[in-house]
């Protein structure tokens, strides 16, 4: 959010939706704008304007219980010292991380196998694509029938929303392995294991990354929604509970926290990308 | 690859595909038969229930309600999102001021705003449209912005060398270059918009596919829940492949030759 330093280059690969079908963003050719000290403060203005308009219109038009910026800020210390809030925050964060971890540890091997062995792919491809197209929140009601209103249910739906994009991206990445790479490996008499570790896995890394990028966002949404629908201890339920108890300002602090969590997860993935896969470009057709 | 193996592969592929339908439906049937119906209805019970719900009009009503909200939400997101992105691309200052927030909002799970919208507006179309637009608009804005900003400067140089004015530059260079990016944003927006539609209906609606799901789960009618999930999946696949096809159509000139 340090908008002043945001450059076009910095964000050119930010979205990277699906590796094979997103156009390759190129570094923008822009003149560096002079007056950068002034530019650094530009992002402050929208926040100020929004807060002001919100505060005034809320006081004029909206019922007293609805949130407004001054009271949200005043509610921050109260929420930040509330052990219930931290319990909810820890539960949600752990559930989302656990879901992503399960999605990764199942999705990577399954995707690799499906990518390398065509018959397995022909067998399961259509179901994976169908489930991946389906909004995963839609299976929350069904999963409450199976697993009850429980943490297991939350982990299940979170893991599923992470598993699907990771598996599909891995599958596509492994399948689209350029034949020249394999030819080279063959002519150097590489063993099967060496083809895997030396060629197939590194070549599919960019796909894995776009899979993980999609997975984190989806896992977050599904996790929070499942808490809201099934009243599972966590931030989503915490917010809905505060709002229903007419503690809107406290609830909104929860929203800000969830937003911060979403942003940090997303940034972590981006950081890991530049750190561990520096050659990554969103599109490698 | 020779045509012999190509043909053999196609036969194997279709054969295994058909086999998988039989196997999956069979497993579904067996699992459904071996657990109480409140958990997981059999394949045949689900299909029967889907037919019943179609005849009674439940599914069509729900589809119409959800589909209408989804479509209006998508139209609003596109109509507001693309011009806004172009505006940001034109104004360096505005972009610097807002870009950080747009990425932050893009990464925020928008479902958390639902309780507040419910308190403010209750159950209705408007709060649901807000949820859908919140889900769909940010990928459209950000990918379109990215596309416009990443137009190779050679293209712009050529345009200015041949004396293009601002309007011509937009029409012949920037917009054609940006369309595929906007399409990829719209593809993302469709997926997110579906999430928004269903999640909004869980809380902000008395009708629609989301309510069919919630109602079915509440009555322990697993066949109805499975049937509705099946309908949602079919709609989602159709929409996804539709935008994918549109996007592919715009791909040829995206590499810029």
C-alpha cells in the first residue's frame, strides 16, 4: 500500500491469473515523473476524502449503529485487546494456512501425475475443470451436511479451493513441457527420475506459482465464508456476530484485519515468487 | 506423431473419458446407497430430484433470479471498470493515488462486507449487486490498466511518427492492445462474480440458487443440495468456457506480431 513507490514495473506481473492464458505484461515504458516527493503523499488523499465523505454522510443519513471512521479508529484498541478477537484471528489464519498446505501437498503430486500420464488425465480432467469452474462457496451447505458445523468442514472447503487451481496448473504445466527439453534429456540418457527432478519439475514452477496465487485468494474467501455460513469460530463469524450485536465499529475493525490478512498472504506469495523463482514471468507460452 | 498413434490416442482418450463417467456415476451411486440419504443422495436420486425441481419450476426461478443479478453485476463491473482503468492509465497522478488501494481491495475477501450491507439495506437486489460488483470489478480494472500501461513504446512511437492524434492512438494502438488484457480480467471477474452471487444469496436473498442450497441443507435434503450444486456447476462451466472462447478469439493480435 505504499502507493508512492508503486511503479508500473513493480506491478506488471501482479495479477498473473492463469499462466497459459494471460497476456505477458511487459515493463511499461514511462517517463519517470518528476516531483516524486509530492507523489509519495498522493495515496493519502483518497483515504482522507473517503473517510470524510463517509463520516459526514453517515452522520447525516444513516442510523446511529452503522460504522463511521472516527468510531472505527476509536474501537481499534478495544478490539486489539480482546482475547476473543485474537482467538478468532488465530483460528482463521491457521485454518487458511492449513487448507493451502493440504491443497499444495495433494495438488502438486496429483497435478504432476496427471500431467505426465495421459490416461489418468483423460479419466479425471473434466471433473477437475468442472469443480474448478464451480464457485467453491456453493459446496459449503453440502459439506455442512457431511462434516457438521465444524473446523473440519472449514479445512475441507479451504483445502478444496486451494487444491483445484494448484492441481490444474501443475497438470497444464507438466503437460506443456516443451518436447525439446525432453529430447535433450533423452539424448543425454537421463533416467526417469532425472527427467522429473531436472526437467519436469523446474519447468512447471511458473505454473505452480500461478496456481498458488489463485489458491491463496480462493482459500481465503472460502474459509471466511464458511465461518459466516456455519458459525465456526473465526474472523468471519466474529465480524457477523459483532454486527448482529450492533457493534458495527468493532466489526469493521475485524474487516480491516481480514483485508490486511488477505493483502499479506498475497504479498507473501509475490515475495516468495521473486525470491525463489526469479525467472518467473506470468506468461510462458 | 504419426496418424496411427494419433488415432489410437483419440480412441483411448474417448474410451477412457466414457469409462470415467460410468465409474464416477457408479461410485456416486454406491456411496449414496451406503450412507443415510441425509448425507449424500445417490446419483439416481439426485437426477430424479433435479428433474422434479425443474418441473416444479424451483430451479428455473432460482436460475432466473441468480442469473439476472449476476448479469447485471457483470455489466456494471465492465461498464464502470474499463473506462475507470483507461482514466487511470491517462492520469499518472490519479493512478499513483489509487493503485495501492485497488490492489488492496483486489486481495480483500469481499464477503466480509455482507453483514454490513445487510444491516444497511436488508435483503434485496441492490445489496447483492454491490457484493457482485465488489467481487468482479477489481480484476477488470487492474488487468485493463496493466494492459494499457504495458503497450510497447515502439507501437506508440510508430503511431506518433505517422502523425496519429490522441484519438487515433487510442483507437488503433492502445485499445486493440488492451482488449485481450481486459478479456483476461473479465474471465477472472466471471469466476469471482459467481462466488459473489452465491455468497450474497446465502445472506441477502430470499430466492436464487444460494437460497436453494441453504434451504436444502437446512431440511437435510441432500438430493436437492446436490442437484442445485450440479446446476451451478453446469452454469459455471458454460460461462467459463464462453469467456475463455471470447478471450482466445482476441489472442491472435495480442502478441503484437
